[in-house]
C-alpha cells in the first residue's frame, strides 16, 4: 500500500489539511474543480522559479481566496507589490471572480518535499550529476531536522539510452503510518535527453490531527 498511495492524499483530513476548501452542488462541482486546476497550472507556469510547493484555494459566496505558499515571497510580491497586483488581475480574468490573493512565506524550504524535488529537477536541467544532486538533497533535508528522507529519480539518467531508476534515502520514511507526517513532492526535469521524474518523501515526525487530537 505504501508504494501505491500518495502520502499527502492518504492523510487528507487526518494530518494533512485539504488544499481546496469549498462546497458546491453536483451541478457546479466539476466546473469548480477544473477552475482550481487552471489556477494552480497558471501559477506554476508563470512563477516556476518562485519556490511554490502548493496553492490553497477557498471560496466564499462572493470571493475566491487564493493562498500562495512560497519560499521566495519577493518574487511573487514584486517591487512595491506590483507583481502581486498583476497576478491578482490575471487570476480575476481567468476565473471571472473577485480574487483575494494571499502570499505566505515558507520559513524552511528544506523541509518541503515539493521544493526539494524542484531543486533536484533544476540541477538536472542544468546538466548536473544526478547522484551528486541526490546526495546533496539528502544531506540538506536531514540537517534541517527531518527524521527521514527518500529520493527517487527516473528517466534517461546521465544521457543513457535506456531509462532507469535511482534511489537514495536517509533515516526512515514509514509510508503507511497515519500518525507520521510524511510530506510528498514531485517534479519534472525536461532535459535535452528526455524527461526525468523526481519524487521526494520527507518524514517530519509526529503531528497533531486536523481535528485537534494528538497522537500518542
């Protein structure tokens, strides 16, 4: 089960909050899900190097609340807030709704699996050695205080004709234990030799449940 289930989706409502928080009837549900996808796709495409692991979306009766979590808030906000106003206007034109845009800084990007995966993917795009990139990522994550980390890269590594998978790990990452907060991230490195997929699991230890109860 641990090899087949996405850790973040497995723990939604238990140790992981929902990334989209709104209610809709059966008629509008599909349209709003597609709208959420378009918002996240737009932000990821236009702010690829802003260090954005995920975007949280909430809806009220009149307002669409978009919270962007980023390790580089200056890139998203821009000089005197010009960039954030530009992004807000683009999202309003995309959705046709009034948007309340919030930018939240991630204090420790080395504990975010998505950001670690993006960093490895960027090194591979710049033709860095994949083994060196994996080892560097493992060391930085462990030094940040995580209990365990696992990295997997798949594709034509080093320009080889046959694709293969390389893995590296430090500590323990219990993928099927609900009381452990396991973060998961995925990134794609589009190199000249082909596409390389990067997966990262980080064990952040025990965490309070979403409802407030703490595991013992």
